[in-house]
C-alpha cells in the first residue's frame, strides 16, 4: 500500500524506479523497529514513502541518496512526534 503513493506521483520512470528501490532498501533497514500491529507497520511504511517523496525530484536517479535522505526525514518525523 505505501509503495502505491509513488504511483500517484508525477515523476519520470527513472526517478520512480530509484524511489521504489530506495523505499525497499530503507524499509529493510528499519522494519525491525516496527514490530507492532499491522496498522502501525503500515503507518510507518506510509511515513517512509512520504519522506522519500518529500526529498525526491524528477532528477532523482540515486536510490542510495534517496534512501539516506528519506531515512533522515523519517527520523525527524518520529523525533518531533515524540515531543
């Protein structure tokens, strides 16, 4: 479901492929932090997808850079949510 957020975005195919790869790699790195209910896992996946969307542009071609920027944005989201 969370990956479907990319399908509605207006990016070219190369940027979308980079975003999908960045999402999958990022989720593999953080999924163990979200062992809760299916709804909390899906919420975390949506947060990650939105974080990647927030840092992507149509020129995005580097999945590793998108992954790192997306993880940073996601970490900020959860940090501010804690306060």
